[in-house]
């Protein structure tokens, strides 16, 4: 018992509870940082949308709503799987936990696939800002502005998601070699917090980009 | 043995809870997508954002377990939100009052 | 009896060594010891400070003559950009937090290390990488936008290496965020038994407040620089009005970060001064809770005032008035601090050692800098002095007169703890006085210049301003001597200074209870705080 109490305890902490609570708090602080990181983007979007409502609405209608909904549901499912994975680990069901993490991974990949096809379509329709951009109509400049923000916002989100996928793979390995178990579930809890936050960003991005201008 | 059984029960009930919440969230996504097809004179935008905030709230409170966390995490989750608000409110004050001239 | 114990203790120390015992290069580059990381930061920021100081010297030399004979206008633009970028992001922001903060936070709260030691090392590497990228931008030709990177000049018209410089700042921004995150988690969760929030040292309160800003403001700068780079690369308007963008959006986001960043650059200094004033007047800091809460108030209010940089930029008048009033509000907690330090001195048993000279200098210079800030927060006066040397003088009084002075004071105060050796007191005092004189001679004339109407960022000026510019340049050379002296005698003292012993100042605090230099894990036994942290014996 004493063995399991100190295994994985870093030297600056007194016990595993302190270690877990501290890393949890660390992740929450990081999340507050991320709030402001994406907050700047949302502000930029709001200001420019406020200035050019018509152009932004026109542009938003070029996004595929069904693909957006499918991606959102996939991410919500990954959030669900992540939570089940954590609950399972806490209740000593390592197998279910591993399986749930795999489910998270799969849903995340589905999301990335959907977004990739969305990117591909935009590229195909010459909606990627820069030299290849083509749009006929009076609002062309503002449509390009919308797509610039679209790519920056979803791109940063996808980057966060990809990092999250890497973290989940690590977690699955740790569960497999029994480094994570009912007594030591802190790292998975922190990873889950991060994953949920990535989901939250999408929960806000989806309506902002796809829905606000009306269909 | 007994403890293990209790653990399994607890696991089952939390899985059920998460599944229900997942259905609620999915429903909310469909609601907001539906809202984007109606015209309510600007109120549809309000509705869409409201739905989004409710979804975020559900994720934060139930999936991220903010409801059961120590006070300090509350403090920092709140700080993120408050500062986001400061950025938005003070910056938008400028944009929304710029055309007021007397 | 006690002596006997001490002998055993000393033997233990010699046997187990200090955090400096291991000297291999790998032991430094892969260390997770907060004390070593603090020193790594110290070497790095001195390096960047030197480059930025050379740029400042070149500018001051150029301004000796009205014609600006030394450099051309373009070169001058690159010089002040380099000076600003390096001083702000690669010297001032990491100065006290990353050097003294890293070294002292675990020692002051009785912990063996920060909460996330590996993250701490990572943040140093990010800082170095960011710095190298910024230097690369300098080597391939520099940047001429000024440290504020205002659009659309920076995003469209400037032909210099804006994106590389922005990338450097972006990377080092994550170093700031990780450091802040680490401090906050540490202060919340790693305090030794008995350290309640109101037994927390004031330096830690101020670092906590600083960390709040680091964590919540820096990400906005990061995303802003991304948008700037994207606009520059793709040529799509976000900020460029010619392309339908909004230049004020850039300024809003920039100053949402950069005004609070000013408090990153002074709050830690305030924390150091609180410690110094208490230790050298041998008294509890007057109004401890007010000083602590003032730090937090500054951290919060600092986020509500950024529009005072945009009074003449075309923002809404209602917004401008709101920002003006809110800016006045920040003066309240700052003034509370100044009053409380002064009152702490009252009937104290004051010793004017080198650190205290710096502390007293700080109080005066900070007061001058703060009061002139009020001029700039006033809508009408700002129209007159906006973008003149008045602004330059104002913020140098805060950043050099405030932060650098406090940094020097803190460095001297904790030098015996860091190295285990005393610096030469006579030269220390001399340098402190030279710095004070040099500083005032450099920057006071700039207040007058600005009031008379000399704009900032010009490499040439009308003849009638020459007297003040010559005075300023003369002051800068004195200031330079003031900076060189500590560099020499502090290095000298590492080898030849007198042994300091655990507590050369007879000061209160956990860091003075462990050896000098401290052992790798700081404390043999985690100490317990049983009384007020500044419980000095009553003065007879
Ligand atoms: Cu300001």
C-alpha cells in the first residue's frame, strides 16, 4: 500500500492528493489563458462582423451546415467518451477506460476528417484567402476577410485538438502499462479537462461561424 | 468485493448521467441549427448564442466537474470568463458608441 | 548547546553541498532546480539588456546634434524598435519575476521547488528560443515599426522583418504564461504549514498579481501577433483600413495586453521594495493588508484602462472618457503603496545599506513616474503631450526608475543568498547613487522636451531642443557607468567577496533560515510559519 502511495509522486509534493490538485489547478489556469487567446479572435470576429454583416452572412452560407453539425456531434461524443474513460479509471475499470479513450481518439479523428474535407472544399471553390481567392460579387473583400478568420479560428482549434489527440494516445499507453489506475488518475483528469475545453471552443465556434448570419 | 460492486454501481450511474447530458447537448446543437433558419428580427442571433452558452455551461459544470471542485479552480475558471468579459465589453463600448454624436 | 548544534549543521552543509556544487554544463542546461533556472534567466536577460542598452546609447549619441549626424532616419527607427522590443519582452518582463521570483518563491513559501519544475525549465528554453528569433530578425536587417507594431504600417508598408520579430515575441510570450501559471499554482498549493494568505510575504502577493496579468494578458498579444502576421502574409485586411480592416482593433488588442504589461513591469518591483523597506527599517510593513490588496487591485484595474493610449486615435469619445476616469482609479492603489512604504519608514530603525538606497530611490522615482501618468490619463493634456518625449520620460521613470531600480535593490539584497558571498558595500552604495543621478539627468530633461513639443521617434529635431538633449545624453553616460559598476563588482564578489552566512541582513523570512547558497532542495525540514512574516522586535 505504501508503495502505491508514493509511486509517481514528484519530489516537490507531499502526497498524491496535493500533486493531483495542483496539476488540476494548473490546467484550469491554462484554460483561463486559452479563454483569452481565443477571446482575442472572437473579438476580432465580432468587430468585423459588426462592420460587415452582409459580407459575413454571405460567406457563412458557403460553409456546409451538415458537415458542421456532424463535426459538432462527433466532438460532443468524444467529450462523452472522455468522461466515461475518467469515471471508469476512478472506479478501477481500466479496460473500459482504455476503450473509452480509444473512442475519444476515434471521434476526434472523425472531426478532423470532416474539417479537412471542409477545408478541401473551400480550397476547391477558391475560398482560401490569398492569391488563389476568387469570389464574384460586391462583398468579395469581406467574404475573404470572413474566410481568413474562419481558417485562423478553426486552424487554431484543430491545432489544439491535434495536441489533445497526442495526449490521449499517451494516456492510453499509461493505462495499458498500469501507470494510471484508481489511485493515480490525476494525469487523465488533467487531460480530460483540456479535452473538454477544446470541445467548448468548438461549441462556441460552430454557431459563430456557421449559424450567426442565418442560412 | 462489496467495494468493487459499489464502484461498478457508481460507474453505471455516472455513465448514464453522461449519456443523458450528451443527448441534451446534441439536441441543443440541432435547436441552434434550426434557429439559424428562422428570422426573428435579430433575436435568432441572441437565441443561438444563448443555446451555445447553455451548452458550454453543461460541459463546464458536469463534464469538467466544476460543480464538485475546490474553490481555487472556481476562482480561475471565473477569472478566465471575467477577463474575457472585460476584453469584450470595453472594446465593444468603443465600437457601439462611436456613432453617437451630439 | 546551540553552538554545538550549529557546528554539526555546518558540517552537514559542507558534506551535502549547495545548489551550486555541481558545475557541469549539462547540470545547468537540464536542471529543474528553480534556483538554477533563476540564474539562467539572469544571464540571459543581462545579455539582452546589453544589446538593448547599446541601441539606447547609439540613439542618445545621435540626438546630441539637432541634425542627427550619427545615423540615418531608417537606422534610427530600427534602433528604437530594437531597444523597445528587447527591453520590454526580453529584459523587463522576465527581470524580477523570472530571476528573483524563480529563485525566491519556493524559498519564501517553504517548498522544495515550484509546482511544475519541468514546465519552468521549458519556459526558459522558450524564452531563449524567442530571444534568438528576435536577434535573427535584427541580424537580417532589423525592424522599423517601433515596439508597438502599429498597423497598417507594420502589416502592409514596412519593408522590414516584422513577421520574424513577431514570431520571437510570440514564442517568448509562452514563456511568460508558463512562468505565471507556475507561480500561481505554487502560491496556491505549496505553502508551508502556517502560511495563511495573510502571512504571505508581500513579494509573493505582488508576484501573484503579476502572474494574473501574465496569464490573462499575454495570450491576447499572442493572438494579435498571429493576426498581424496573417494579414502581412496573405494581404487580407483585418487591421488595414485600405482593405476594410480596422486599425483600432489592433490597438484595442495590443493595449489590452500592453497596458497591463506595464504592471508586469512594476508590480514585482513594488513587491521587492516592500521587502526592502521592511527589512531595513526593521518594522512590519505599515498596513500589510492594504499593500497586499493594492497589488491585486492594480492587477485588476490595470485591465480596465487600456484606452488611454488611444485618446487621439479616433475611438469613441464616450469610451475615451470612461478610460480616462478608470485610469485615474489605478492611481489609488499605487498611491496607497507609496504612502504605506513611507509610513513604514516612520520611526523605523533605518539602515541605508545599498538595497535600501535603491528602495528609497524607487519610492521617489516611482512617485514622479506615477504622477506624470495622471497628466497623460487626462483627456485634454494628453492631446498636447501625446507621442512626445513627455510619454518617454513618464514610462522610463516607471520602468527604469521603478523596475530596474527595484531589480538592482533586490539583486543586492538577495545576492548573499544567491551566491553565499557579500558584495563590496562601498562600491554598491556608490553605484546606487551614480545610477540615481544619472537616471534623473537622463530623463528629467525629457519631460521638459515633451512639454515643449518634441515628438518621440525622430532622429533629428529643431535647434532649440538641443540643450535638453545634450543634458539627457550626458545623463545617459553617467547611467551607463552606474550599470557597469555592479556588473564588475558583483562578478568579483562571487570569488572574492566575504562569506555571507545564512542571514547577513538579520532579516525575517524562510529564505534567510536556510544556508547561503541554499541546498538543492532548499530545506532539510520544511519550516513552519508561526507568526507574522515581518515580526521584527520592537524598536527601543
Ligand atoms: Cu497605459
